[in-house]
C-alpha cells in the first residue's frame, strides 16, 4: 500500500470514527481568523468559532499548537475527543488528521500556531 493510499484510508477511518462530525455544517461564514504572523517558519492566527462551528477534518504539514483563550474547544484527533478549556494548550504532531469544534453555547477564541518546515 502506498503512503498516499494509507493516508487516505486513515482519513476515511478517522472521519467514520468521529461520527462524521462535520456533516452537520456549522455557520462557517461566521468563523473569523485574525492572522498575526505568517512567514517561512510559523503562522499565528487568532480564531473565533461561534457555537456549532468546526474546522472540518484536515491535516497540517507541520505541527500545530492550539491555545484556548475563551470558551471551550473539542478537538478530535487520533481516534479520540479532547476537551480544551480556557488557558489550556494542545500539541498536535505534524501530519495528524484532526477536527476542532465549538460544542458550547458561546463563542470560542483560540490561538493556532502552525509550525512550518524550515529550509
């Protein structure tokens, strides 16, 4: 099995495992991104998700650090759900398929720090 085929299979399995979490699409138009820095090494973004909003299932090339500022964020990765509250941080290794969702009743603000490959 090729690496690409294995990755596709993993994404499908993860999508099924988390119960097709992104099927009930949320108010994506209300998701806001405030990019603070974007260079060859790092991208730092302040995200705001209204209740019900999610990121859809995706993966990043490099590792990602998520820091919740306000509200709560449910993070689905590696076949499990993790609840992140205010002032909590989460490390996600590179190439990890994941989905972030605001399952609460108020907006969630969090920092997404994407580390890029350095040349």
